[in-house]
């Protein structure tokens, strides 16, 4: 038998231990390869959405590769620790340190090359399916399969380099110790797990502080400022919680005699303490990886609420504003009606005048508080303002199918302003909106006008009205008519507003929006078009994150799998000893099930808590009801973990029982 054959036999003999690690690596290679095939496919037409999709997939490639590096490095080190006795036997029979390093290097490279080949083969088999899914997500059809040699060589050389570097590093850093120590490594009696009360309290304090920062954030800018401190504190707190706090809790459980000595709890709790202490790093990584997966997939799944955002930001399916100095209004309105008629879309219309007056705005406040970083130090500037009478505002809201729940009483020098759209809310906190209410508006020859409050409903879609919009008392509006020029708003309320995408390519362009321009005859916004584009982008990001999340989730399961099987021999001896003093098969199954339940679901439960807190903060950032999709994602994760638990429990318990026969 040659040395290479010997290394090959070592790998095949330990296939059970290496199985999850091998499959996780192969899956990472497959997803990396599929994304590369998409990126290098020459039949994909370039565009804004497609370009963003390719950029997202490139980012996913970097994430997968970086994650794979640390995953493989950790896995290799974990496997080597379980083979100390084997190394001792080989060295006792004359194997040199150099030969041992070479053997480990060859074994690692064999597994890596096998994972690369397997990943590429499955990537080729599933590439067409993933290509169709990705194309559908970004609204592209009829993309033929294309084998890109660049994608193939990028995948091969990237992962070959990854496995080579890690194999070389791990083989050169093996600690051989004394032969006696290597033989006794698996036989050593483990010391009783101890914890540091100080580190336990530090872990709890970090988590409590991180949760406080997340839950008390107000507005998008506040969330951004607190994001990195909260993440760092969560990581530190999670690490100490598994390594210290969990042991502290189990030690407290041991002191409660009625609980500790009840039935088989003495074995379950004692054994669990050793497992938690030995595998604290693994549980920490599983928790962090699971948290990232849940947050990414959950947030993007919730983006299906874009329809609600569009309905808020675009009260009318089609909003058209005609500049009074041009004579194109009648022609354009007729063109819109004809397009709606040709597509069999029922609609109602509403029109109202908008008064544009050149005036001056003065800001008295020195700065913006906590969440915002905007400085407004006594700014005074001239710009046009848009005025709408209060009665027309009510008709506008009712024409869009809504109603004004609270009527406002305005004085001659008071005005109302519309609320910010959802995009603006993302980056402005509530304090900023309160500062806006303190601005003063000066119209030549008129008293200073103050902002009384914001109204309930958004008025115009983003960009089609560049001026500040003020809602004033009807009598004040009549007095101001002579001060400026009048433009006309026409809104089309369409029940099936999503069908308006691509309705007016000549009038509204590809984006569905023609921004306000004082020198242009009109501005227009067709709500179906931005909705379609946003949904394409959301679906594309969801497609990318689902596959990356799958890599993370499978890797998290792999951590649990190979740690369980790495400790299998020790567990066999432990349960064999306990069975001699009367442990029944039913009690054995009960103990193993409880331990595995805790090991599989504690990290996921902690990840769920972290994710829930994160979503509470993200809710303010996105100004969208993102919690709806989160529940589905969490349930899916628990179902998948439960399936994985059932499979592993069955096989693991079978191995334990076989050793007792």
C-alpha cells in the first residue's frame, strides 16, 4: 500500500464522521458555481435590475467563499482533535512528524477535491433550474443554459486554493505531544465544568445592553448609528453566554436537589454541562450563523409588503400634474384614459388646482436631535411653495378611496404639511419631523405662516412635486390666488393598480416617473412601474439570500453533526458504564433525546431571540410591517431543524444502543 493509498483509506474509513462536513463543502461549491454561471452567462441582457442582481450575486460569492474558509478551518481543527489516539498509534509504529504532516495534508486535499468535484457535478445538474429561478426573480425570460469556462475555472481555482492553504496550515500546526498523552487523550477524565461569575455577568450585561440599544432606537438614522455597537455586544454576549452563563445556570440546577436527583436528570444535566463546556465555540458559531440567516431571509421575505408601501406613497395609481403655462394637459389626460381603456382597467378621476408661489422659508432651530445628523443652523432660503385648500385636500383623500378621520381647524396664519413618504421615514426620525413643524414660511405681502401639524395622508408621490406643499384654510387659499400661478393635478384611482406597469411608456418613460421640472409641461407617476421594479429587486435579493442562507443553515447543522460523532466513542463508554448499574433502554432513549433536543434547539432559540430583537429595530428602519414574513421564516427554520433532529437522533441512538449489546 502506497502512502497516498493509506491516506485515501483513512478518509474512507471515517466517512461517517466526515459526511456532513463533506456535503456542506460540496453544497457551498455548488452554490458558488451556480452564481458564477449566472454572472458569466452572455445571454443575460444588462439593465438596472439585472446589474443589481449580478452585483448581489458577486457579493454572495465573496460571502460564501469567506464563510467557507472559516468553516473548513474550524472543521479541520475539530477533526484533528478527535484523532489524537490514532496519531499516537501511527507515531509508535515509526511515523515521523514530516510523514504525519504529509498524511494530514493529503487527507484534507482528498476531501476538498472530492467536495469540489461533487459540487461542480451537482451544480451542472441543477444550473438550469437555478438559472430559471433567478431569471424569473428579476423578470427575465428565455435564458438558455451556457457553460461558462470562466465560472468553472473560478470555482475550481478558488476552492482548490482554499483547501490547499487550510490543509497546509493545519498539517504544519499539528501538536504531537508525548505518545502517552496522545493515547490517553480520549480516556482522560474530564474536569468538572466551572464558570466565572464575572464573565457570566459580562455576557448577560452585553446582551441586555445590545437589546436595549436595538429596542430603543427611533428612526432610521438612530438604527444605523446603533447597529454596529449592538452587533458587537450581541456577539460578545453570546460567546460568554454559552461558555460561562449556561454552565452557571446548570450549576444552579445541580444545587436544586429535588430537580437534579429526579429520575435520570442527574445524568442529563451532568452530561449536558460537559457538552456545553466542550462545544461552547460550536454553539456560539451555530447561533451567530443562524441569526444571520434568519435576519437576511426574514427581512427580504417581508419585502412582499411593498404593495402597502406603494399604496401609501402613491395614493392614486396615476398622478399627473400639468404646468399651467403649457397647453398639453387635455391631450395627455386623454392619452392616459385611452391607455386604461385599452387594458380594460376601470378607474375614477379627481382633479384639483395647485397654487405655486415663490416665497421664503426660515428655520429657527440650531440642530437636529439624536437620531438625525442633519444641521439646520438658521437657514433662510427662497423657493417655490405649493398651496392646496383644506377642502380640496379632503376631496383628494376621498377620491383616492380613503377618508380623513380627524378634521383640523386652521387659523389664517396656520398650515398643515403632508407626512413623509415611507422612504423618507427610513432616514428621518420623528424629532426631525417635529423640527420641520417649527419652520416659518414667508409669502411676500402676507403674514408669516406657521406649521400647525401634519395631515393623515400622503399627498403627492415622490418627485412629481418639488415644492414644499402646504395645506391652508380655504379663505386663505382664495386670498393667495393672485400671488402665483396655478397648476392642475389629475389623479386616476385604479383598483387593479399593479396592472399599470408599462402602461404609458411614451408619457411616463421606463421608470414610470417623470419628475417635476418648472420648465417642463408636466410631471407624472404611474405606481405600477416602481412597484414592479421594487418587487423584481426584492425577489432577486430573496433568491440570492435564500441560497446563501441555505449554505449557512447546512453548515450550522454540520457543526452539530460532526461534534456529536466526534464525541460518540466517549458517549458509548459513558452509557455502557451507566447501563451496568441498571439504566434501561427506555431511560437511555429519554436521556439522549433530551440532550439532543437542547443541543439542537438552544442555539436556534437564542438565534430566534436575537433575530426578533433585530427585527424590532429594523421595523423602524424600513418603515414596513416586516414582522409578517418573519413568522413564516422562523417556523420554516424550526421545521427544518426538527427534521434534521429526528434523522440525527435516530442514527445516533442506534449507534449508542449497538455499543451496549
